[in-house]
C-alpha cells in the first residue's frame, strides 16, 4: 500500500481540552481554599501535575467545613478530575467528574456555564474511553448551554465546537468536523489574541484533519502556526508542544520525508517521558508512529520493539478492546506480513478488525485500512478470491465515507486493478486503473509520481489487451484455415 496515498493506521494526536474551573465566578473572596486552588491552577498550567493533585486534595478537604450547597466542593472535584484526566488516570477521573456534575446541577441549575465545563470534561473522558455516543450527547448539551448563556461567539463555545469536531473527526465524519473546526477558529481569531494557545490547538486539529485526507500542503502551514503559538505560550517542553511535534513527524513520514520526521518524533517522546513518565497513553501514540517510521526504513527489530511497547501501554490504560489499540495492532500485522510471518500477521489484523467493528460498526474508514492490508496478505498467499472480497468491501467503505474522488479511493481502486491483472482479467484491470488515474490527476496534478506510475500501469494494460486481442484474432484465423 502506498503510504503517500492511503494512510496506514498510524495515529495523530488531537488536542482536546479538559478545563479547570479555577477562574470561575464561584470563588470565595479571599480564603485558604481560594489560595490553594489558585496555586493548583498555576501548577497545572506548568504541567506540575503531582503538585496540582496534592493542592487540590487539600482544597477538597477544606470544603468539608463549607455548607452542603456550597459550589466550591464541586469545583475542586472537577479540577482534580481534570488533573487525573490529563495524566491518563481515567478510572480516577470519572467518578470525580460525575460527583462534580451532580453537585453543580443541584446547586447551580442545569444551565450554568460551570455545568457546561464539567459536561465538556466528562465528554472528553468518554471520548478517550471509546464511548463516542455518550461523548457526543454530552458535548452537544455543553454547546447548547454555552451558546444560550454566553452567546454564539464566546471562546467557550469555540472550545465546545473544537472538541465536538475532534470527536466527529475520530468517527470519520470529516466534512462535519471541518465545518466545526473552521467555526471554532473563526470565533477564536475574532475574540482572542493571535498567540492564544486555544488558537494553536484548533489549528493543530484542522491540520490533522487535512493530513488524514491527504491534503498535506494545507496541513503543514497550520501545524507550523500551531507549533509557533504553543512554544511561545506554553514553553518548548510542554505536552501540547509534543502533540504538534508528533503530528509534524507524521506529516513528513506520510510524505516520505523520513530524515525530517525522525527528530520530531524523538523530541515529542522526550517531552512526554519527562512530563508523564514511561506509561502514559499519549506516549504510546508517538512510540507507535516512530515504529511506523522505522518499519518504512526497514528497521524491523526497532519497529517491533516500539509497537510492542506502545501496545503494552495502551492495554494497561484501556484494556484489550479499546479502539486506540487497533492502529498498533494493524501496524504489527503489517510488520509481520513484510517479514513473511503470515499467520501472526493475520492474527493481528483480525484482532484489529474485531475491535474496530465493535467500536464503530462495519463502515468506518479505519476499518477499510485494515481490510485492505488483510486483503494484501491473502493476495500474497495466493488466495485471490478472498482478497477480492476484502478489497471490494474496503472500496465501498471508502467511497461512502470519503466520496468517490478521494485519493484513498484511488488507492483502493488500484488494488483491485492489480488483482485483476494478476488473474488475467485485463479489461477489468484497465477499467479500474483508468478510474484511479482520473482521481489521482484531479487530486495530485499530472506530474505527481503516483500519477506517472499509474499512467505507466494503464499503458501496460492497454498493450496487454491489444496483445490478447491480436492473439485471439490469429487463433480465430488459424481455426478458420484449418476448417
């Protein structure tokens, strides 16, 4: 599979937001609790999460002396949950968010902006846990509250739009996601300073979407803008900066610019290990992606070690069936296929497919990637009939999700063209080849390497069809003479 056309199952990092409430209007005037949570907020902003946790536990203890209806306990619970969420301690975060939400709804009413903040945070947690329908409902509820209470152009509305867009992006609903990102960015550019980190986060997510769609030239300037904003506003060693570095590395890998990609991955991994340790789920993403780079360069032992480390982190954080595992499982399948370890390769693909189908249903674009890879495995084993069924299924998924003119569709069409060529079905092969060529020219221009390669393939097929026709004509003539 051509990585420049169909993106293999690697992972980009999207920047989501889990917000603290420490700047809300709920704060008491000047007391010990207020001082503690303000200090915790500063620690959180500096990524000093252990210190933020310690301070917020103190703040929660201090709220024991307040009346039962005092909103400060809910605020402290939300803030501690956000720290755990950032650290990937989702099991610790969820009950705190739910306690905070129940208290806020009881004491402030269901339409308070602080309720919306905790709804947003709980939605992000559900998204991280693969509970996408629950996340969507919570995000939409938070968005309605914020638009109603704060107005349609408030930065908090932009945050909800971005996070909802990121959820749709994960689900393969790219057109809807792009509209939400652009609306979010429009609000932020109107209401915030040009170097505000919220703008950096939204430009990253929009770039990530374009990268997923193969729109690399549109993605790179957005990534660069995001990196500049976040390095300036957060500092060069912040986890948000690591996110952008990882994504720029991914962009260069997908473009085949391997020497440019590696230092971005390694810098991202260094930041994440320093800030979070060696077992954080976010680290697993960059490890997986560096593994993809090593595999592309033929460094199979290094790639396998990185994939295995990534998979172990994800299984510990999420269990055996979370959709985040599917990309690394798929990539291990690719590695084993390239090393002719076919049974192990098939096992990895099948496990990835099982996870994706349970999480997303039978028609998600990520499912098409692994279906295509498994079809290639069957092709190499000589099981062309089984491969054809999977290629066709993959193509239908991509056409439905991305439209008939997407570069990924062209790559899937090309796979069928090659298969039919192997089987001697030259007219079918030529028809699919020409369809792929039209799509690629439209998307990449007439001089792109993939266009030139496909042009040669189509020309070879035309020659073969002409040869077959000439052979049949001569056979028919010989038969007539014999009679």
